[in-house]
C-alpha cells in the first residue's frame, strides 16, 4: 500500500511543489494543512504515515504544532521543513521527536531520500 | 396547544430535573398513527409532481423535484401493506421529506402531518422479538402511548432508509 | 503551452504579491505600534516564506533581500533592535525593493539592483548605522506614486466551483421555463426581457464553465515519470512526446479520466511496445515512441495515447471472443476489426493473460470504458499489426450542458444524450423484418436490431424479452438509432419531442443504483425527465435479447 503523507506548510506554492514531488514518486498525499490547527485536525482525521512540517507557521510556531502532532498521532513520522537560518528551531524539533529535516529550497532527490529514509525507519521499527 | 399542555403536565412531578422531551412529526398510515423525530424531518410539503421511475419497486412512487433536489418518493402504506382496500391516495397528498445519512427521501401521506411534543419516557422501546419480520417492526424506535389512550408508532428513519432497505422489493425479502 | 514550471511560476507570483501586500500592511501597523508582537511574527514568517519560495524558483536576489530582512526582523522580535529611526527607513526601502523585484519577475524583466540596500541591512544586523546616499532622499517622493498591487490570481476550492455550476444549471432551467411562459403569454415586453435574461444566463454559464477549465498539461506533465518508471522496470527504452498541454478542459473531467489514462499509458509501455530485442528483429528503431497528445475537435477534447509497438492482433482477439462465449464462431467471422476490438472493452474479457501475451493489449480496458461512459465520452481505437496502436479518448470540454434528444414513451419524456445517437428513422412495416424473435431493419447497409424502448424500461426478472412477431409492427415506427461501442440499436419510441440542451443532475441515493438512467434533468415545464444511459440500455438488450 502507498504510504500516506500529510503536508503542513503555510505557502501554497511550497505545498504544491512538495505534493507534486511526493505524488509523482507514488506516495499518497492525504492532506495539506496551512496552519497548526488544520495540521492537528487533519493528522487526527487522516492518520498519515508521515507528516512534513514547516518550522514557521502562522498561528503557532512549528514546535508547538510538532508537540501537538506527537500527541494526537504518535506513530506518524515527522520530517521538518525549513529554509536555512532556523537551525536552532530545527534542532529543538529533532529533540522533540522529529526524525529529520529538509532544508529549503529542496531538490526532488533530497526530499525523496529523506522521506524514504524516515519511512524506512518506520518499517524497521515494525519489523 | 395540546402538545404543550401534555408536556407541562408530565413535567410537574420532577420539577427539579427537566424531563427530556421529544418532538415528533405525526402522520397517518392506514388506520394507524406514525411518528418521526423532528430532527429527521427536513420539511413537509404538498406532494409535487411525481415521475414514475421504471425499475423500482412499486412502493417507490417515483422521483420528484423538491426545490432543485431530485428525491425519491416512497409510499409507506404500500411498503408496510397498510393500505385499506379501495382507499387510493387522494389527489392532493403531502410529502414528508426526511433526511437519511447523505440523501433525502420523501414519504407520501394522506393528511397534513402534525407536530407533537412528548416526554421521551413515554416512548417504550420496541420489543426485541420482532427483529426479523421484515416489515415495519424492524424500523421501530418504539411505541408512544398518549394519555388519551392513542398510540403512535415511532419510526427510526435511519434504519428504514438505508439504500438496500429502500430498494428491497417486498416480494423478495423472505426468499433472499 | 503551460508546463509545470509555468504553473509553479504563476503560483509563486500570486503568493509573492500576496506576501508583499501583507508585509506592507503589517509594516504600517508596526509604524503605529513598534512593539506589536503579532505583526512582527507575521513579518518574520512572510519574509521566511518569500525567501524559501524565491530560492526554490531561482530568484536569488529576491531571496537574498528576504533573507536579510528576515534576519533583521528576527532581531527586532527578540528585542535586540527596535523598529525606529534609520532602521524603519531601510526596512521600508527593502520591502519596496522586494515589491519592485516581484513586479519585475512578473513582467519578465531583469531584477533591479539592490546591493546598497543589502549592505545597509547588513550594517543594521551588525549593529552599525546605515549609510544613505544623497539621491536616496529624493526617492522617497516616489512613495506617493507607488502602485498598489493585488494578485491577479485567486485560489478557489473546486467544491465552490461545483456549487456555482449547479446553481447556473438551475438558473438555465428556470430561464427556459420563463422563455416558454413568455412565448405562451405573448407579451412583447416580457418576451424582450426573457430574451435578455436568456443571453445573460448563457454568458454566465459560459463564464462559470470557463472558470473550471484547466490545461490538460496538469495531467500530461505527470507522465514522464510514470513512463520512465514502467520502462525501466521492463527494461525498455521509450521516448515520450507530449503535446497539446494547453488544451483546456473541465478540471473534474480531467480528474475522472486520470486513472484511465494512467492505465492506457502503462499498458502501452509494458504491453504495446516491444522489447528491444523484438524491435531489432522487426527492423524497428530500438527506442519505442509513445505520444500523449491533446487536441480540440469541435466541442470535444481528444486525448490520444499513441505507440509504435506491435499493434492489436485482431485474429487472436476474435478467437478469444469466441472461446469466452461472447459471440459465436459464425458471427465472429463476419465482424470487422472495430467490432472485434470492441470485445476488448468487455468487462472481464481482458483479464485473460493470453490476450496480453498475444495482442499486447487488454488489461483493464473495461475500466477505461467505464470512466468514459460516466462522462458520456467515447473511446476510439486504431491499430495496425506491427506498426502500433492509438487510443483516443473523446471527452466533453465541460460537464454541465449536453445536447440531448427528448423522446416520449408511455406519455413520459426521456432524454437521450446526442453523443450516443446516430439517427432517427420513421420506418414502414415493410422495412422491418423479424429474425429469430428480434425486429431488424437495415440502415446504411447494416442490419440494426430494433427493440421497443418500453419493453426495456419495463423489463423485470431474469427472463429474456418476449419474442417479437410481425403483429408488433403496426403502422409507421419511430426509431431512434443509438450507438455504443460500435453497436447500433434501434429504440422504438412513441414520439420524438425535440432536441434540447440539458443539464444532467446525478440521481441521488438510493436510486443511483439503477444503471439504466444516467441522471435526471428538469425540463422547461418543470417536469422531471430521466436521462437514459445508452451503454446500459445496450448491455441490457444484449443480455435479454430472445
């Protein structure tokens, strides 16, 4: 079965680009959230295998959203997305359970590699 | 209004705790009174022009245009075999539009349906043993006994209106 | 031609302009209240997004400017700098410069130089005072003439467009009703108003349909990846040629055919095109060619999947159809290529693995057919053994309005979509023969079976239709010849009413399980009219013919 991914990013452009990259690679994008509240709601309703999470979101910092997501959907892998310059937050995110981070602007290869690795991690844990 | 008085008199005993009330839309099928919870009723209207639809069981009168929605019109008298001989539906009948999970259906009735409020406690749950008789008893929520001795059969639309129930041909229920 | 890159660019532009507007708004707020937390957070976020998006698009100068401003706003947010004095001036200049850059990108012009500004931002970040050149003071006078920019693009949920389309559908129906009334009442003023309403609602309908159109490219551009993957799994070399990406089609139609197209393309690569060795043996170039193209033909959109592979082995399909009991050997022998290929679209037929081995075609073609049927579209096949196969999907441009023929049976109107009608005939009894209990006539040199539509509509149970006799044919017969999958069938009706454009509403539950009806439409009179589904009628006739 295709792995199901939720994209959280406040930029429509970024979401679309990520979505195209992921669906082209055969993943199923089950939802796109533009803010923290939507993210938590969609994570609950869609139970994704993986969530890509922007570190800076309008209604909340990405970190708070990460903590909520870890609560409502503890099995979902979380990969942070960030442009350079926000390494401090990213490091804190990793400490709070995010598996990896993708630095914007990202290449398709890099995104697929990191997402693939994060999901691989999932397979190992269940195996 | 009769229904309001009814509510007031029965709530006197437990003034401290408000009694849970139920609002029903009551209509006649054959010689019996039937009720549906008002939450399940979308509207009551004079039956619009019904177009007979081939390939449907006889109790589906056809389809009608209800404010742009095309809905199926059901005749429960025929479905439950309650129609007294020689009493066809009158020229001017009424349609109770009821809401199932994700669609609307119309139930055609002879007389103007009336609202009735009564305490929930007056509705007795339907007895268990009638589960498999295939007709109306399967769709009962319960039976309401009014102080004047009249009885209202309360239907649970959610049980009645599943697509497979609606499309079930009455002659085929037993054999299949 | 709209490529994915162009779409990204449009999205980027729309969002960048939106960001720029928000920035200007938040800056004015900050000017009034220099410590407004939410405004600061927003500015920081907007700069951050603009930086990331600009870099992804390769607009490094814009990204650089946003990056510097983001850093500075980070410092202001953390209260290491205050939004006052010279800093304010540099920030405003910086945001203006970004606006100019975004506009330049939109106009395909070179980005203005902003080196001096970047240096000033650097100074502020380092805690130094900015340095202004003389003529910069004059520039602030231009502020007054600064243009306000709103995005030219609006994102809208498809659901909202669906709703709009439905409402327009309703409007058109009422319009027709008013038109009828006006003609009946014969009041010149009313008639003139009705005609005006007619024109306006026509325009409105056209506009709503137009708003739903997208370039076929949004789907076609997904295929290079699919083809690459399937080809590499099969160890084939395939050159994919795309064309017609800018052909416009309703977004929902594109959605519905996505799987069908995916099916056809995968099939073409894995079964249609030969292996390198086979191609070499056949004297063909080693690289297989696959063309995915879209074009407009009258009101329809054609999407073609063309390969230069092995083609369909018609004789193998013919044998298989007989083996599977779809036809008899005698009849099979008389069928032409098109009629034989039509078997490929029969559900289940194609599941036989042998067919795919021999003909290289077939897996799941019935699925393709079903998607097209649901849209009232058609599938055309051309194939030459050894030279290749072309599948053409004929699709309506828009879902909303379809041409239909209104007919009457047992005093009730029914609509038949024109897409499936061939012709109408008034037949005299002597033009009709009875063969094996089936009425038959000849049209364009071909035998066409006839069946009273009333029989099909009222048919119940599993028994075949009653045998037809000569007595069934009394007087002239009104016949509508329909065509599905290259099979002609003459429906005997009571009367033809007229041809009319209709808006088809889907049947709601629980009636949507009756496949004989493709939906329902409201006539100008307000009457409910069922829309007949020709594919389902044809299938019913084939299974029930005596």
